[in-house]
C-alpha cells in the first residue's frame, strides 16, 4: 500500500540548507499499525507530513520515493494529490482546537470531506456524519452536529477530528501525537478507538508519538527516529525487549514504572 524509500528532506529557507530527515524508509501493508517515535525535532512529523503530501514544494527539497497505491506523492500533480488527501490518506493532529474551525459547526467540519470527494446528496451526507460521530462513540450525534468546537471537551474534540478523518474511509490514517493534550483516561479511550477502527475497517495507521507505552499498546511494528535518522526499527515486542541502539535503550529506560508502596 505504502512504500517510502530513501526519503531526504532539506530546508532551503535559510542561508545554509538544513537536512532534517535522512534516508527514511517505510513499508506499510493494508491494515498495519506502525509506530513512529522519537524526541521533538527527530524528523518523525516531517516524514509523516511528506507522506500526507502536506509539506510545501517551495523552500525545501525532497529526495527519494513515496509511493501510495501506485501514486508518486512527491511528484504527482497537485490536483491528483488533492484527490488523495482527506479521502485515501487522512491525518489527525495533536491539538484539535488548532485544526477545527472555531466559527463552523461540528457537523459541517465532519461533512467537508464528503462534499469535496463524493457526489452524495445533503441527506445522505448528514446520515454519514451521524454514523461517523456514532462510530467514534460520541453521545447524541444529531445534537452534536449543531455545536461549535468550544462547546466540547478536549476528548470530544479529538473524537470529532478522528470522525472527520475517517468519514471517507481512508486506507491510511496518520495520527500525529493525537493523545498528548489529553489526560491518561482519555488517552486510553482514544487508543482503544483507533484499535477498533483498524479492526472494523482494516485501516492502516501510522501512529506518531513520543510516548512508548502507548506505542507498545497499539503498534505491531515501531520505527525509532533520532536526529533525522532511523535509529532502529522492527517488531514492537523485539525492539522493546531487545533494543540495539543506545538512544532506544535510553527511551525505554525512561518509561515510568509504578511500584507498590510498602
């Protein structure tokens, strides 16, 4: 489904060009869940934005190959790329309040991809929006459609973002730190929601996080990035139980472990 080979990303908006991603490789089959982890500035979000076709084609140079279902993401015409975005490839970002339009009702924001990518009538779109909000386990979806983002809790807003990303039933869902702004209980609910989505629709998920405990819960494979490079990759169980790179060892050692008080 997805093949990324030797991806390099270089910024040209400064006097001296700056490379932020080096020789990034990723293969994903339909229905896979892959984790992409690393500290801030490691290149994980830049790699993901390239896969989604969301990086500017100006002020930066991208070398390598990103092929999604036979389409060359790096070089295809803009109109061909727009047919994929929000339709075959969707993305959920870290903070929904910066992604959701505060002036537009929830119903319209979830419906927007259907307007852009389908020829469904108004009533059928409304039905699909209600189903999408129900699928992410939001209560009273018909009432919710008429509300604004500021009227919802953080966890509800994130579920709305996921509903909007999934409404066209994409083959690939990219989640960029989707639980960072949420409390631990809501984090667990969002992880379970993503797992259910994967099982129900066979949606492939690229899950970006600095939280290894969440990656361990959700992902079958993991890629660890460090200073723009892939430090280590492999099956999640193998990487966690037998890390080979010093940076991965430090990450795993930093996972909080709770001990009973005597």
